[in-house]
C-alpha cells in the first residue's frame, strides 16, 4: 500500500440521512523473480448506534 485517503460526507434529505464514503488508494508491487500481487481491496464496516442507547448512559 503506497497511499490511502478516505473522505466521508453526510447528507440529510427530509428524514433520510445518507453517508457517502470516498476511498482513494494506490498499491504497487514488483519482483525480479516470482509472482507479485498488488491489491486495492477495501473492507468497510458501517454500524448504527441507536439514539436511545446514547441517552440512557449514566
């Protein structure tokens, strides 16, 4: 992995909330002999926290 840049934006339209995630990354690999693999795979996990759970913490 050479470079990675992640930007997130939130938009609200009426009652709906939208999350836009932009992921930019570069990978390179080289070898004099043998096989080389450069992967640009990304794992994204989005979790939702309920407002009720936030308010009840004391």
